[in-house]
């Protein structure tokens, strides 16, 4: 690659960012740190750009609106703020704790902060437990704080945390009401006075309640009231008044807060963690279209185990030690697997998992179903930061590698709402629907057929995902139940794939385009996927027919899509000879093991990409300089040499770590400047960053028609890390040394690039 002076200058600028932080970061400093990220409405982040300590800024909702969340520690009568930027009355003072480190794993963000003679370890844990849908459906996250003297002396310590009513609405002028309950657990519950079911304001749900809780142990106190009054009480006295503010009012009227505190007494050794939980729960979660134009209310799956919300909160808090151990095991397994590829790759994966799960809600039939039906679990996904649709097929699709790697059952439960709806016959089109509803959480369908026109995209997506789930699990229930629907889609692709009419692909921001080369790839793989599905069903005639057509299409496509000089594929077949784009849809050919595209195409594209890279990656296509991190990672996964693979990975990491963006990671950005496009953020498509992990063990049910598998079958090909139980089977190990070496390598690489690159530029 030839470096230009502007690119080298950018690398040098990155170096100054890496060196500027006054605290250590493992594995790198991201644009935003996930704090409490469990659902579309429990999504708290520390936006930090070039680097903001935990007490330099308020936690924010993924959109950027403030979530009041403050934390203090009182050490020998002196108060230190460790969370948020709270104001206080005149004459009431505190000292800012000093951040010394930040570690980010797949499930945890761990800060260490110095509060005078005591070090605070502050852990934000958002569990990822897909083997237990009830646990995964709990809309709560942990905040744990432990204190350790750093001078060998004894110190008196009290810990405080509060949340504001900003957690319940996207409109702070609305009136809130609240209640505090006491028993084994102290819980503050706050909600709108006038809720509106299934309604959002500024991406915030307008019903349900926020919860702030802790175990009611000796020395625990609580208080609700005006923010500056409640915080001043703790700073002055070290305890709260066990009182409730009786004046319900607007969220922004004297800013009511809901505070909890613990007195740790005198400590000489590390204290047990003080554990708080934050959450947002509602019932029902969504309304889902069923046969005959019906709407079914769906509830979060945790209600099947816990009859009241306080029981769920109590169980969640009681489980902290075990949940923490499971999280460490999960984190370590993911890290070990990703490090087999590279340390840069492991860094990106660590930031991607909570963001993906933060778009999911796991449900059972709700209000009208006695005891809830846990055999009927459906997952609903919000298309965060795009159209806000429900279960958009081409948003599930880029996240699919994460689902296959962690738990294919989750993928099945995301596909089922789409498959069931279309099998009712209410959707009138011959192709697969784009989404289940235009406004989350309303999965009300498109009975008029007027969803976004992406027929090849969504039809190919559904066939590919259905087959890959079946291959990974040996569970044939999806293809047996929906075979006629899948066959209908296969026939549509046969008639429309080779030279697609003017339409959108998943990259709708790029606009409609006819004859898209990459879209034709998806359609052809979708046809071959239907051949495999028919084979599994024992329908040999259809299987053979689909396979023959797919093979013929590949041969015709290669002639149509190849540039005149034979160096690369074009953006569109039949014309655009001087254009090109990322052929990321080839990934499905390797994922499914169909291998219908010749190796020469992979080799050709791999060589081409290495000649087209900018500092932050390879552009999506020749029409623009922007790119997408998920599709780059899919492309990296099928690159035929490690140098090109690592080029993609390192460019994505450079973008994520450059300090120029301050928001949850955006997948769509400019490959030259690193600037996020259209303020996109927090989207679940970053599950696509696990594309290389999903290919580590890829198997097929073929050869030969399989024995019918039970719908309950969950068998997994050997070596496939597809459930939390599998991931948790490894002994936790520390990754600090490996990551610190990675950080040193990153700094050295930047120094070397600046020095030698600029020298070459001048000399050349």
C-alpha cells in the first residue's frame, strides 16, 4: 500500500491519542463504553471520544440523552464522586475520584478509581446468558463497587448511587410517580403518571418502570427527593434518611432522584462488592401479528419464573456472585477464541457483543396465557439507529455470525416471528418480508405488502439463515414446518436473481441500483441453499433442479460481473465495468459450505481489496468513500490470505480507537476520515464482527438425507462454541498481559508508520 502524507499524518495523530490518556485501557479506548446494556430501553453508555473518565460525563442513553446516574464514596468523612457529573448546593463540596484503569470485556466494563486512600473497583456487568432465556430476558444490569485501602491503613467507607427519573421517558416535561419497597431488597420504582403502551418518544418507551435496587443488608439506607438535596445528605452524613418524597412531579421539576447507600464500616482489606441493579421492565413487551389479523401481546420470558417484579429483582441480586463467575468464563472463552485470529480481532469482538444483545427482547405469549408458555419463545429485535423496525431481516442477517457462534437457538427464535407471520398468508408478496413492523415494539406486519422493496436481499437472507441454523444444530424443525414457504422463496430467486431489477440491497443508504453484482451473489447462494433444504427434506428432484440452476447462474454471473481487465468484480453486472464493491455476500458460500463460487473469485477479490484500502478500511463501493465495519469483517473472513484479512481487521480497530467519535460504535463510517455517517450508532449489526468466529467450525448435515431430527434437538457439531454452557467449560484466565502487549504493539506500529512512512514520502 502506498501511504499518502495526509494518511500518515492521521496515523501520527492517532499515536498522540493513544499516549494522551492518563489511565490504562484494556484492550483499547472505544468511542463509548457500555455500562448497562440489556435491551433497547436499558441502554446506558459512557460517551467518551478521545477519553472521558467515568466521572467526567453523565451516562447517556444510546441516542445521546442524559440518564442521571451518580455515584459517591465517602472515605473518612471526605466524599469522592466516581460516577456522573452531579451538581450540589452551595457550600457542599466533594472531590473527584481519579480514574486509573478501564477494562472492557464482552460482558463487563471495569473501572478502577482512586478515592484518596482507597481504590474503588467499579464493575458494570450486563450478563450474556443465551443458554437460559429467562435469565437473558431479565431487563436488569449490575453495578458493583468494592473498596480497597491503598495505603495499608484502616478507613471508614460508605458507598452511594442514585438514578434520576430521566430513565423513564424521552420527554422530561412529563410527570413521574414513584414507590420504594423494603424487604430483603430495597427497590425504587419510578414510572410515568400517564403511560402509553407500545409508544416511543425519542426512542424511549413510554410505559413500564425503571428500577434501582440493592440488598437490604446492615448499613443500607435509601432516600428519594430533589437531586441536590439527596446527594448533599449523603455527602454531609454518610447515610440516607430512609424517606420518600411525596411530591410527584415532572422529570425535570427539581430533578427527583432515587438513591441507595451502604455503610461498609472500617475496612483494612478489599471489601465485598456493594451490588446495585438498574433496569427497565414493562408488560407486555410487544404486540405480534398472528393469523386472521390478530394481535398477540408478548411478555418478557422472565415472568414465567417470577410472579412479581420484586421476586425477579431479588433473584437477580442474589445471583450476582454466580452471574459474575459465568460472565468471566464467557468472556475468557470468547477472548481465547478471538485471539486465535489476532489480538486486534479480539479487541473488536469484546466491544461488539453487548451492543448486539442490547437490541433483543426475549418473549413468551403474555397476558392471555396462564403461567406463560416457555415452549413458545420468540425474540424481537429493534433496528436501532436506522428505521427502528421490528425484526428487520437484513439487520438480523449481518448479526447472524454472533448468533451462530454463541447460540444458534437465539437465531431460530429471531427467525420464527418472520416465518410464522408469512406462513399465515397475510403477507401478499412472493418474496420475503423486509420486517415485522415499521415502529418497534409493534410487530404488526405488512398485510398491505407495502414494506421496503428489498426482495432479493430478504429472500436470500431468510433461506441462508434457515439453512445455516439447521446445519449448525441438526434441528430440522424450521425447514419441515415452513418448507412450502421456503420453496416459494427459492422459486422467486430462480426467476429474479441473475440480473436483479432496480431495488435496494441491505445498504439502503447507497440507493437503489439494478443488476447489483453482490446482490446476485446472495440470490445464487439462496438458490443453492434451497437445494440443500430440499435435499434434507428428501425432495431429490427439487434439490437437483435448484442445484443445477445455481451452478448455471454462477457461470453466467462470472462472465457478466468480471471487469474487462479481469482484475476484479464490478459493482453491477452487464455494465459499470470500471466500478467495484465489497463482495461480502460470498461469506454465505463459506458459511454454508456450498462452495459454488470458484476459488479464483476469492483470490481475485482478495488481491483487489489490498490495493484499494484507505486508512480506515476498504470503501463499500466506488460510489462513495464510506464503508461498513460488519461487511468488512465478513469480507475479511473469506479473504484468502492473512495479510488482507488483517488489513480489514486493523483498519476497523483503527477507526474504533481513533478518538474522533463519541457514541456507541457506529458500523457505517467514512474510510478516509473515520467519521460516522448519519449519526448511526449502537446497531446490532456489529454482531457481524464475529464472522471469523462463526467460520471456525462450519459443518453441514450433508452428505445424504439425514435422519429426521427432533424439533427439540440442539446437538452441535464438535468444536462449535454455540452455547453458554460450552463457553463456560473453560477455566478463566487473565488476558491483561496479552492485551498490554497488544497496546504496546499498536503504539510501536504507529511510531514506525509515522517515522518510516514520512521519511519514504519525503525521499520519494
